[in-house]
C-alpha cells in the first residue's frame, strides 16, 4: 500500500486488481481452514451481549450450520433460513419486538431517537444543517480532513452537493477528498465533470487496494451515505411493486382477482399493508429453505418461511412507536429499524481490517451522514406524504432527495430519470482474496466495539447454545 494514494487527476485506464477478489466468496471452492485475522477478539462467553451480529450463508457458515440444522428447534431453523434468503444482510433491532437467538443491545451511537409527531424540518433543512455540522468540525480542528465515499448515486450526490454549498472557502474545500471509481462517474458523468474533476483530490478506489482502514490510518474522517435507503425505504419494496402481478398470480384465481382489485392501490397511503398479506407471503417465500408449511405430530400446521417472516414484520409494526400503515411503510421499517445497524457498521465490519473500533466513535472519525436525530425524525413523520416515493415508479423513489439535487443542478434528467442503483458496494469492498475470506469469518460486534470472528475462542459454542435454546417464533 503506497503511503500516498491520493490522485490529483482521475485515471480512466484499466484497473489492476486481484482476479480472485472479484469472485463471489461463496463460489470459490475453498473448504480448507480460513486464514485467521492478524488481530482477533477475546471471543465470546455464553452470557455475553452483542451490539450487532450477522448470520449469513457462505463457505464458512455452511460448515457451521449444516451439521446442526436438522436438530435445531423450529425458530432456529427459521433463523438459518433467514441467512439463506437474506445473505449479506444482518438484522439487529433498534426498537419494537423482534426476537432473535442472540442477546443484542443497541449500540448507543446508533440508537433510534424518540418519535416526534411535531417534527417539521424539511429534507433540505436537515441536509444543510448536517453540512454545517461537518463544516464546524473542520473549523474547530485544523488538521481534520474528510474522505467522502462518492458512488454517484442519489444519496452520496445529496451529501456532496450539501458540502459544496457549505464549504465556501478554498481552505475548507482543500480538506475534502472524493473517494470514487469509474462506476461513480458513469452514474452521473455531467455532474462529475463539472463539479468534481479538477476541483478536488480524488482517490480512485479501484487503483490498488484502498480499504476503509487505509483511509482512517491516513488521518481521514470517512463520510458515507450508506444509510440513505433507510430514510426512504428498502429496495425490497420497489422490487415487490414491479413484480406484484407475478407473485399475486401464483395464488390462482384469488391472486388474479387481487391483481385487478389492488394493483392500482399499491401506492395509495390509505391502503393498509395487511390487505396484501397473501401476496406478501408469496413474495417473501423462498425455495431451498425450510419454508413449506408442515404439520407436526399434533396435526398443527407450522407456517412456512414467508408467513413466519410476514408475521414477524407485522409484530414489529405493531410494537414500534412510529406509524406503519401503507405497503411502503411495511417495507421501510425493515431498513430503518432492524437493518440500520448493518448499514451503519458495514464499513468497519466488512470493508476494512479494523478489529477494535471504539475510537471511530469516540473521535468522530467515521460519519454516517444520515445518522442524525433530525434525519431520522424526518423519516418517521414523512411516511405517506409523497416525500419518499410518489406512487410506485422508480423515477419517484427518494423524491425529497431528488428535489434537493434539482435545486442545485437544475437538471431535469436527474430529477425524473436518475434511477436508484445499488452502487455503494461497487466502491467500498475493494479487497484481496485473503481479506475476502476473512470477511466471511466475521460474526459480530461485541459491546467493546470489537469485531468477533467465528474462529475466535468460544464463538461456535456461543452460536450452538443460543440456536438450540431459541424457541420464540415472534
């Protein structure tokens, strides 16, 4: 790793990378022992709490869960199935009822603020105030410099535009570095050429191996917009809207009638999510897992995975203090509540080599842009106001953010035609093959802010104990 990996000009030449690193880790036929990390945690004891945990399906976890799967209680089976269905998503609750096998306590810095029905700040106000807060950090500390993960997507575009407005002197702008790749340029080339190229130092994240911890070690404060989806709702919802007819028609005559009755009502806020229960279950159902409804010895029907997951989300909606009413609300709560921790911790949990992460929070070295009380309260009070999505079309998703961008660029294309693309992962997880294999060994974040791996002392026993004693379905 070169000492100075900041490039004053952006190169469009062929990137150099480890071919093995470009392969999905689960497709690599490696069943040998995974390489241990250079620094590991002290492991886990049975009674330990966690800040966050992951259960994913990959080369490592398949070796752990397959031998015990058939002997697990039903709730344990569902939890492993959850990994198969939502691999690379880690769900940890922040509020409401969401039972899981491991004892998880909220990470204080990522706690959900109380619901305020009178919160009336606009998206633009929340955004501009956040930029002023970052500006104040730079003004207070003359040696602080910012590295912004810029994917070119809607969320990182909002962040960059707000910083362009707030950092109004040459000295302040010189302390902002843009971390991006060619994919970032492709997402919005006109803006990149006009506002970024030649204006800021650029770190090309595809040139060499530049990971999260490299930026931290170089003295950068890293800003990510990875929580942008949590403000507006998960992609699971938009995918459902586009495939609604297919899932409904799987239900036969009842489903076809549902299509004709409800297809036009998907985007209406007065249509309660429970109206779509049957088609939601069909959508959430998945093959190749313990998902089919079965009867036990007492002839009691056990719900399939889709129905179990629907009921779990329904319980979450009923026990949280924000309002969940429409279909979009139903999906929004997934990423705003139980997936928030995953998005917040993703950089240091999976995209870098840091094991002990408390200093990141103590010294504000890692900023999730949308991790503010004002932003979160904006999200809680703006369900069904037309600020998150207008109808169900892709061109209206993240409408408030689109309007903020338009106010700066006056670009009709960006307002009406820029699509939501899962772009953050294209710029963040640049790693070598051994690093990729280490990532799939990472299991949790303990209450000391340390990454815990499956290979650490006591972790397998911890997993077995909690899965075999996990009996609460909802």
